[in-house]
C-alpha cells in the first residue's frame, strides 16, 4: 500500500510538486494562503458591491466608502482611533455614569504597527491596516503549517492550514483587525516551544500579550511543558543531562515574563485613566446590550448569558458544551498533537469560558485553537477533510453577511 501511495504521489503533476518540493515548509502554506485570499477577497468584494448597489446599511467608515473601508468595519474603527489619536486619558461615561465602550478594550500593537507604516508610506489607516492584516495572515498560515508539521506530518499540516485559511472566519485574515497579527505571534511562540527554542517564546509572547488578550494560555503551556520534561528527565535516571538546569530556568523565566505581560494591560489602563478598574469596566460595557449591567465573576459569563436568553435550558446547554469540550480534549487523536499544543489550546478554551461572554465574536476568538485542525476529528481521511473544507468555504459568505452586517464578529 505504501508503494502504491508513493507512486500515486510521484505521478501527480505541477501543483503537487509545488506543495511538496524542497521548500514545502513555506511554499505549500503560502499557496494555500494565496488561494484562500482569492476566495475571501471575491466574497468580500461581491458582498460589498451588492450592499453598495442596493443601499444596504453596513458598519464601515461612510465618509469615504471604498472596499478598504468596508474591510475596516466594526472594531477596526477603534484601532483607527488608537492609531490616529491614541488612548483617552479620561474614560467616556454614559448618562448613568457608567463607563461606555472605548478604545481601552483594544491593545496597542496592531494600531502601533499600522501607525508606523502610515507614517512611512503616507497611506490611510484603512489601506495600511488591511495590508498589515493580510501579510500577517500569510505568516500565520506558514507558522501554523510548520507547527502542525512539527507535531504531526505533512498531510495533516496541509489540511489544517487549508481548513484554517478557507474556514468560515477566513475572511478575518485580511480585514483591519488584530487577529492575524496575534496568530503569527502565538503560532510562532508555540512552534518555538515545540522545538525547545525557549529563548524565542518570551519575546513573541510579550508582544502577543499587547496585541490581544488570551496569552496567559501560553504561560500555562510553558508550565505544563516544564513539569512534563522534568518528570520525563527524572524517570530517565539522568535528569541533568536530559533536562539541563539552564533550560529549566529559561522556561520558568519565560513563563513568568509572559504571565506578567498577559496581566499588565489592566494596570496600564488604570495608571493612565486614574480609574482602578478602567479595563474591566470598559470590557463590561460591551455586555450591557446582551445581559444588562453585570459584575464580573470568573467562570460565570456563559451561565449568565445562557440564563438571560434561554433560562434553565441554557444552563443545561452550557453544561453539555463543557462535557463536549472535555470529551474532545481527551480524544487520543487530539492528545497525539502533543502536550504543548494540547496545553495551550485547552488553556485558551478555558480562558474563554472563564472570562468571555459568548456571542457572535466567539468564532473569531477561537481562531488561536487552529492547531487542533490537524487532529483526526478533521483530517483523518481525505473525504473527511474535503467535507470540512467544503463546509468552511460555504459558511464563509454566510459569516460575512451575518457578522459584517448584522453584528460585529
């Protein structure tokens, strides 16, 4: 069977050789990224032209309507405000004296990069923001491919990258959001951890911590990696040789630095605004339209949302989701991706459950779990992988219409 498969692979023409040639570790994911950008750009442009021709209302910058401003809808307006004016020293308040939605909910790396390139090129935020996000999306595809390749094989890496780039939220890899920049940093840090290049994890993790929230999951992955290597080294009977103290100290230092960076932004917001809970109150201001004014308590947002909209049935649904997540992460094929990928993705999902109010942004926020696309759940057979790919491509225009027009993604 192996010889037949090898003969079949060898007989395939041009495109396959491009995907599996000498430089496949970058060529294959870039080709997948390029194909996905053709699809996403076509879908976005089609919806934009239809909306413009029919006068559909959509949340873009209306003073200068163009495809680039359309690609900078919703949260991109906050990134534009930060890039052009910085953060407010005083928090805006509503009529009741509560903190209103404002720029402090968004971290500074993406708007800072865009601002720097705007200064150099003279371009607008909308054009530069889209170009930065699109380039970062290419980097995310390359690093995801290499990450899955490092913990799996070439077939899994290709399919995981394809499912990621062509998936329902694939269009977000080219809009003026911070997602693709965060994914470059996270996938790069995870790849460095898998390859035991610990000195790279901390700087990538620190920059990621000021790009979007959720990087504490990387600190957890470092801690789990440390414990696993420590136990394995001592079981081997030659701990000092198998796991040198220098590496242990680098892992500990990297974990502490990443954790500190992941917790730093609320303190920055408080220091600048003079309001002790500036960041938390800003985040909670987005909850009002869904569940009213709430006090935050970890591990309760999903239950709060469920009770508000579905009552007791909602609590049962949340518990079913929790059971499903535990079942998923306990699957042998998921655990086969390695302790580093498993620790990061499971910790990140737990972070979303602990602090995030589930609503239409959830698919976007799940994008850092993309390494899981290399598991058998998605790519065990060619038929299964192709099915997931077709589903993803078909759902992408649905996601564009629902999220880009009816509610922010």
